[in-house]
């Protein structure tokens, strides 16, 4: 038996959640005294692969096949299933990312394994096997009893801190027979947000709602984000109005994020918005309305005008940073 | 071409969930709605059907749920769907839901199946992928745009660092998310009248056993009150974020 961890390839690099996922996989593997094995599809440099050993991977399997450059769901799940079979994987771990959410249920269906998405920590028990997750968009916690021997999970972001306790390992190259006739995905165009800090990966998120009054005022949020090394986000009406790009929309129907700091300016704190941000470590809010629901979930707050407070904050940070 | 929408019915997303004395989510007196992503999927399917430039001629709703969900299904019909099928079951997990859907789709030809990325109640993010896996058909997920091109589709897929435009053949199962349609469509007066005449086909389910079970529910612990800082002193808030909660670094 083994634990198989699916490590996404983002243009030849591992995205930030991979070290978290490997750390988690190792802790789980230790509970069962089995190996934590990473499967890394696509072409990737040797040092990048080897480094996953530091987070606890016993072995790293690289499948550097060019046909995996574009993700076809079925072809990818074939590759994962083949490796899972060879390695006798009993638990398969994926990130709660677009790719993880696409592949995990496919693989679970083929293995007739139970599938639970966005689990939030190590199992509460392993006999019977019980995992935790949030339901009703973060409003309720639940313990789920998993009945099958094989199990497939996606791990909620920021469920645990990645830790480097181990040594790098020598990656193993695997050649899996890729069945091209199973691949039906033809890529015509690709747009990447190179160079931009991704909202889902940022430790600090500066966010604005309708209370920012005008699209131009979001320059203040961008400036604050740049000074603090964060990304910017917004509420749904703000992206619907076209004040900000759609990929910045956070909330139940937008992106689910869990940064260390979520800083909300002119955001009322509607339940659907909170569903996307309530797992943040610290929430701070500035709102003119002392009754705004955002203050019920915030750790720190200022009742005041965001357009008046933002320039003052920016000044203060510049003074402290001597810029 | 026919589009089948996998539709889930969920508690209104603005409702605060309470637990019953037995510790289960209290669903009494809760208003039910169409799962937000499924509503967007249906909206996009209807837009495609109305656009004369393509071959979509039928939009069918497929729902697994009890008869109490009939009202919500009617509302979805009123938005403009041609047909609705309800599989008479109360699934205990997403595997059971997928099982019933697969049993139905195995008996019938289909072109395009749309599923929402998750349902806003149990947030399973599972049914679409499970159905595609169990049927072993091509699928694509994180879809934010669909256009037809003859008998193929152009699909926009969000990746974790950008987006891709893909060309894919039918039959296909697409798991869609926000962006697939701009705003959910409102049922028109005429739609509401027509929906009353449309038939909901009810199907008896096969026997299936769940793979997971909800063992226990718990409400999150109450949060300590918000630490308020005076508006005249935003610097103090920065101070707290830096030294008390240590989430920013200024020096
Ligand atoms: C099915 C469904 C799904 C939804 N999904 C999402 C989602 O994913 N994400 C999301 O964000 N919303 C979502 N919504 C919408 C949500 O219900 C709210 O309407 C939305 O979050 C409100 O956005 P807001 O806070 O920017 O605006 P408002 O609610 O209008 O709040 C503006 C706030 O700004 C304050 N304000 C005004 N002027 C100032 C000032 N000068 N300085 C400081 N504060 C000021 C006001 O006091 C107010 O609290 C969804 C709704 C539905 C029905």
C-alpha cells in the first residue's frame, strides 16, 4: 500500500500548494507506515522534482511525456490510474485546484473509491476512517465516514503549513504508455497571467467592494497591495460592473481564498462573499457602517471612509518603509 | 444537438444554517433554489439554443431528488428548458447521485452534458467528474465559456494561472463555473405559464449504497468580537497587524 500525491505541473514548476500537499501526504503516510509517493506529470527540471523530497516525499515519479503538456482529463486519469495500480496506492491526494477538482473524481470513479473534496486536516480517525470538511459554503463543519478501502481526496488550501524536514530525493523517470486516441483535447489558445501574483496563492489580499465608489479608487488598493506584497480582490458586484477583472471576484461563486490577511475595504460582508474568504487567518475591515456584517467575522476593524483611510495608511507604510 | 443539465436543488445561499436537536442541518422552512452554477449552466444552454448559428435544439434538465423539489424544477422549466427528468431518490452522498445519473444516461443517447462545479450545500465538487469517470466519456472541467462550431465545441477552461481555449468533440461532459453565463436568466411570465403545462418525467431509482456517510455536524465556534480601531488612527491597525497577529512586515 502507498499514498499517491498528484503534483501539478505549471509551466515546468510546481505551484505553491504542492509543498503543502506533500507535507500532508507524508504525515498521512507516517500514520500508516507506508510510503508517500509523488506523481509529477509533464516535463520538469530535475532539481524541482528532487526538492519535493524535503517535504517528505519518499519517492518522486516523473512522467515527462510531451503529450501531457495539455491536460486532457481522460488521458491524465489513465496515467494516474496506471501508476496508482503499479504502486498499490490506497489513498490518492490532489490539491483543491482547478486541475485537482477535474481529475480526482474521475480517478475515484474508476477505482470505485470514495471521494471527498476539500478535506481540512489529517483524518480524525483511521479506523473507521473519518475526515473533516466544511459544508454549506463554510457555514457548517462535518465529519465524514469513508467506507471504501481506496480513497480519493482533495485537500483544502492552507490546511497545514508546508515543512522541510527531510532530504531531497533522486527522482525516478517513468514511462507510461499514453493512449493518444483517448486524448480529445486540442488547445487552440493559451493566456497566462505570467508575472502576476495569483489571488489564490497570495498571503495578503487587499479587497474592495462597492463602497470603493468608483473604479479609479481601486488604484489605492493596488498601491496598498504592492506595498504589502499582496494581491487584489473584489466582491461580485464590483466584477459584474466591470470595475475589476472577473478573476478577482472572491466568494462562493468566485474564488475561494484563505490568505494570512484578508483586508476588506467597503465590503458589506454578505454571506456569499464570506463563503469565499472566511478561512483567512486574519480578517481586517474598513467600512462606514458600524452595523456591517463584515465586522461580525473580522478580527480588526475601523468604522470609517475607505477613501480617507487608505491614503493615510499608504503614507504611514511608506514612512515606515522609508520609500 | 441536445444539452442535458445536471441540476441540483439547494437551500437559499443567504440562509443561516442551524442544527436540529439530533445535530443535523435543519432544513425546515428553508427556501430552496436552483444551485447557482447549474442556473448559469442552464442559462448558457438556453442562449445557445436561441442562437440561430448553431444546432442546439433541446435543453433537458436532469435532477435527482424528492418530489418536494418539484417547485424549483418548475422554475428551471420556466426559464426555458424543454424537458425535465426527476429521479425519485434522496441521495446520501455524491456517489449515489452520480450512480442514478449514470444509470439514466446509459440508456439514452446524449451530446453535451453540463454540470456545475459544485452544489452550494455539501460542496462536493464531485458529481460531474464522477459521472464522466463512471461512463468513461471525455470531459473538461473549470469551464467558463462554451461555443459550438459545427459538431465540435470551443471551450474556455480556467487553469490555475490563466485560461485556455480548447476544441473538443461530442459527446462531452463539461463541468462549468462562474463566467459560463453573465447573469442567471429570470423566468418570463410566458415561461411560467408554459412550464405549468410541461411534464416532469419521474423515474424510479435503482438500488445503490453510499460510499461515505456524514458522521457528525458542528457549527463553527463563535468568533471573538472584532477589535475596533479609531478612524483617526489607521497606523494603530497596521501596528496590530504587524506585531499582534504578525501577518504583515513593514520593516
Ligand atoms: C447566489 C448568489 C451568489 C453570490 N456570490 C457572491 C460571491 O461569490 N461573491 C460576492 O462578493 N458576492 C456574491 N453574491 C452577492 C452578495 O450577496 C452581495 O450582494 C455582495 O457581496 C455585496 O458586495 P459589496 O460588499 O461590494 O456591496 P454592498 O453590499 O453594497 O456593500 C458595500 C459596503 O460598503 C460600505 N461603504 C460605502 N461607502 C463606503 C466608504 N466610502 N468607505 C467604506 N465603506 C463604505 C457600505 O457600508 C456597505 O457595507 C452572491 C449573491 C447570490 C444571490
